[in-house]
C-alpha cells in the first residue's frame, strides 16, 4: 500500500513540477504586475499536488505529455515492483495473491512485494518534517505564553480598546523580534513589546490582511504539502516563491491603504522589524520575514497600477490557470488487435509484479471464456535457479476449476511473452493448505504440444503472437 501511495506522489509531483516552472516563467514576465495575482497562481501548483486529475481541454500544457502518463497510471494500478534480482538475493520463494494482493512474510522473514525501498525513505522524510512542524509550534506557543493582551483590531483595521465580537485580539510580548499572526480557529496578532505609533498601525494592517485572506491557513496547508513532497526541488522553489508573493501582496495592500508617499516609512518599519530567522515557517506569517531587502525595494518603487495593467495581469493569470490547471484531452488511440495488445504487455523478466499483472489480464482477454480468469489464486515464484518458475496456487472447492487444456493455453502465452520464464505450474490447494497433484508446462512441453521449434520466437512480434493464438485456437 505504501509503495502505491509513493508511486502516486511521484506521478503528481512530475506534473506539479511542470506547473512550478510555468508559474515561475509567468512571474518573470509579469514581474511588475500586482502581487496578489502572482500569489494566486500558486493555487494551480497546490491543485496539482492534491488532485491527480482535472478537466481536459485542448489548451492544456499536458496535451504535449508523452506516454509516461499512461504507463505510470498502469503501474499505480497494481502492487509494486518485485524484481528477480531481489528474489535471488533473498534466496527464497515469494508468495502473493492477485485480486486482494495481500502482503506477508515467508518463513525466512523476507518481506513480500519488496520495491526499491525508496518509499520508506520518503515516509521517514514526511514524518521528520511533520515532527519539525509540531515541535516548532510547541516551542512558539511556549514563547508567547507570557504575552499581554493590549487591544483589538476592528474590521476596518483600526485599533480599539473594546474587544468586540469578531475583532482580532492584539498581544504584546517582550523579546519578540518581529510581529506575526498565529492561530487557526481564533488567530491572534503578536507584536514586540512597546511598538507604537505609525509603525504599529502599519504592522497591524499588514497582519490583519493576512488573517482576512486566510494566509495563516494557506501557509499551514502549504507546509504540509511541502512535507509530503520534500524530495522535489521545484516544490521547494514553489514554497519560497509563494511565501514571497504572500508577503509582497500584503505589503501592496497596506501601501494602497496608506496612500502615495508611504513607501519610505513602510520600508523603515520593515528594516527595523526584520527577523534574523523565521518565526515559524509552517504557520505564522511574519511581518519582518523572508527576503526583506527585496520587499524594501518593492515598497520604495511601488505605484498603484493602472486599471488596464491590472486587467491585463488578470487575463494572463486566467490563461495560465487554463493552461496549467487542466489536463490534456489527448488523441483518440487507434484500435489495436489482440495480438498487438499482448505484444505490448510482453514481460522482460519474471518477478515484475506490475508487468505480470498486465500480461495476465491481456491473456485472459485474448482467450475469452477461460476459467482461469474467473477464479482467485495465489502466485509462487521460484527465481533462485534456472529455469525460473511461475506457480498458480488455486484453492480447492471453488465453483469452477480450470481444466489442464485451459491452463496450458495460459501457460503457453506466458512462456512466449515472458523472456526468462521457463516453467509454469498450476496446483490445487485444499483448505488445510496441502498441495494436490499439479500440472505443468515447460518450454519443451509447450513446443511439443504446439508442434513448434521455439516458443520464445512466438513472442518476438505481434505477427508471431497472432500465429500463436491461431495455434491455440485449433487445439
């Protein structure tokens, strides 16, 4: 299960990475646009990190997507990869069950369905980031435990001493280097002790806009996504870009509220309250955090944009959302013959779980009403010495049990379409787990059964697969 989740995360991170590059490109082109529009663009990346599918349009960037998407989807739909190298190193026999795909251990303690192991590295990284999140929050709450409530902020952004319902509580704390807002259900604004006058008003306006827009919740959710995709460098770039746009858009809001000529005073306040290190990167939007030098230059050069410039930026953002936020519609695939589908499902080596599953599905489709497709079974692999073997373990007492001729047809196709497979066996197992007499087909037996010279040759092309199907249908 963990490996399936990891494969899905990898697939989504691939698409999200292209979205990050697209957003960074748009930001470079629209660097003079109002930051609130650029800040909104990061919602497209978040959408790609959370939702694996979207509406298909002909304008989507992912119309250019190659076949990797469909191949990855097929991988995610089955249990993880089990390589013959893993099995050989363990020197054991692996057992798994198609359908429910149960996981367990064999007698030697060898983990079944082993993958590359990267999924465990990934989940440990996720746990580490979330642990850091929890510890940082606990430490920050400890720092503000001795704060003093000094006022409240009305909806209009003006400070008042009456703490009316719906107003934002304002607290002051000694030793606090930079103001910030914190809290989920009841957010509060925390200020350094003694902050007063015009700087205090600027800070309160800035933090109030953060809270009104829900930035404290956005930043918390974004940090959780960063924890899940910690391995992807472009997601880190998205995190820093999003935080920078978040702060600059709030700066612009305050500067528009204060009017022309306020940039210098606002920049002085930023410089005075600049934090040497982040307050708490996972949740609290801090006034004096993150690239203060660039924010100061931005505040000094800020001019209220013309109406046409804002409209143009909004149209560009809408086009970007359409291009990056929708899936490609793709071209209608050409109908393929049964032989072509079987050839495409050809398995290079026994032990690749996903490849085995795809091949068996195609074999069942090709053979039509074959009883083997209707029953549940377990699989046992022998890959520590050649010839490598694939065993079907079918429970006794099921409504229908395939006849030897039906299993021979399945086995012949598996031998032809799995490069290093040498033997296919099928065994009934009684409720006590004791195997009953078995049937088998090896390469020599298949060639004798079908009166051919080389069974592997019949997996070399769709035309040869079609010939093999013809031979099987005449038996």
